[in-house]
């Protein structure tokens, strides 16, 4: 059965177009050997869009995304646009409005530390020996960042009082729980839910809801950790995690914690998922965790692996092409095992060779 998919391709700025080119070559290779067709719809976003049409997120770009099955995103921003008013800058003016427009409520960040790259991790070698693979699922649209009221008041006695409010609806917890359990079904079938149920009313509902939703996934085991303990365990025993699911603020902190212990930014993909499309699939935006790397942009030496692995996440979560996603992930692992390294992960270790962006793309395609 032939299948055809429309992908909005938004390379953005800096290294975005360089790493995007390699991800598309990888997708083309998969398509050339199957009955799958990917129709790419290239659009401007970020600084490139500001320069061309005066706006970080042009209407045409939104329309193309709306008409697509998923968005493959590079990254946006750079020194050239930093003097613009904050809301017009590439990140605030493009990325945040896209997330809002498409209701992208779940942020997934796989943190994979490959066995051959454990020396890139800043934590003790014996703790990461053999590598690890933790998927962090963060709720992205609720909690303290958006809850009302928010205020800052000077009190009659001159003291200052500030208020932030943590708000969650049960329905918001249910939908993120389903994302986490479905993701775990494709992995090692273990979910760790992180909360602060010994202190926060929000967390009590969070925990109750996780337990309730878990009943629909009898093949997946569920464990709970308080957020302070989770921060410790991620450093002490990263291999004990499979899928970690948590609310917005805790996820913001823990996902960076986990990204850091995995090594280079150039290796880390991410997915922001929106409304379910049915059959466990989601509309979403798929992008590297890092930024536009202005220090190396245009030199052809950026690591394209985060972008290539973002394309694999797109296949898995937006298109349901699990087999093809695994093929890409296995090919990347083979390339790392073969010793090829871009500068960000090169350490002069025996058996390794420093290569450029295109050479990594070539190697992933050969490994496919
Ligand atoms: N989602 C996004 O679009 C996004 C995310 C973060 C930062 N940014 C923007 O990117 C610009 C630069 O930000 P920054 O310097 O703080 O972060 P950055 O992630 O761009 O770079 C940080 C360091 O990591 C390196 N790096 C990142 N990705 C790499 C890759 N694929 N290969 C090799 N090395 C890589 C860079 O060379 C740099 O030394 C800023 O304008 C920022 O706003 C955009």
C-alpha cells in the first residue's frame, strides 16, 4: 500500500538549513526503498522570515503547517535579530506562537547516551557505563507558567508580595498521561511519574490521575517519585528510567538536567505534540533541542544527528512509521559505533575520526 505524507519543512536560521538538508536526505533514502512518499513544503521562519517578509512567523508558513501532517523544524535566532523588540525576535515571534497556535501540549525529549559516547557525559563513568536512554515527557501548556492569578503587589507596610498560581485540569493530566503510556508501550514499558504529592494539591490530582490512566495500559508499569528525589535519581541511576512524565515546571528543570548528563546538544532531538490524530498519532513539531549555533553556522561542521533523530520522532509520533523510525535510530547508533564524530562530540579517542555535517549524513544513509 503506497502512503503519501505532507511535511512542512521550516529550516530557520544558522545551522538549521545545514542540518535539515541531511535529515531530508535520510528521509529521501527511506522513501526511495519503500512505497512511502514525503512531500516537502519548505517555508520561511525566524530570522530568515524577518529578513524576507518582515515577520518571524508569516501567515503563509502557518497555512502550510495547518495543511501538513507534521512540522519538521530546524532552529531560529541569532545575533542579527537580538536588537528587535522581544515579541518580534525569532524565538518569541515564531516558536512560541507556533506552539500556541497548534496547542502543542506535550514535549518529548529523548535523552540517549550511546555506550560509545559515555565519555561525553559529565557524570561518573561507572554511572553511565553501557549508556542510557530516558524519554522525558513534559506537560507544556499548564501549571505555574500560565496559571492565574499572577501578581506583584507592594503591601501597606512596604513589603512586596508576589503570586504565581499552579493550575491543572484533570483533562490536561489525562491527555499527557496517555502520551507517556503510549510512548512507553513502544519502549521498555515503564513510566515514572514525577510530582510533589506530599506537599501540592496539584500533585495529588496528578498522581491519582496517573494511577487511573495506567489501568488502560496493563502492559506498562508505573512508579512515582517526588521531584526532589527524581533530580537525584537522574544523576545517580539514569539507567533506572524509561519514560519520565511530569508537569510543566518540574519538566522544564528535569529535562535540562537529563539533557546535560546525556552529553552534547547536537545529539538531542525533541517533539512537541498537539492534538491526537487518532490511532495513537499526533500532530506535532519536531526539532533539535539545541539552537542555531551561530559560532559554527555556515561552516558545514554542525552535528546533524539531533535533526535526523527529530525526523525519526516525526515518523514515530506523527505518521505511525515505527519501523522506519527504528531504522533511522539504529543507523545513527551504527555511525556513532563506527567512530565518526563531528567536532562537538570528538574527543581524540582511539578509533574515532572527525568529520563534517555531510559526512555524517552520508554515513547514516550508508548505514540504513
Ligand atoms: N528552538 C530553537 O530554535 C532555539 C533553541 C535554543 C536557542 N535558540 C537560539 O539559537 C541562538 C544561539 O543560542 P545558544 O548559543 O545559546 O545555543 P545553541 O544551542 O545554538 O549553541 C550552544 C552551543 O552548542 C553548540 N551546538 C548546538 N547545536 C549543535 C550542533 N547541532 N552541532 C554542533 N554543535 C552544536 C553550539 O556550537 C554552541 O557552542 C540564539 O539566538 C537562541 O535564541 C533557538
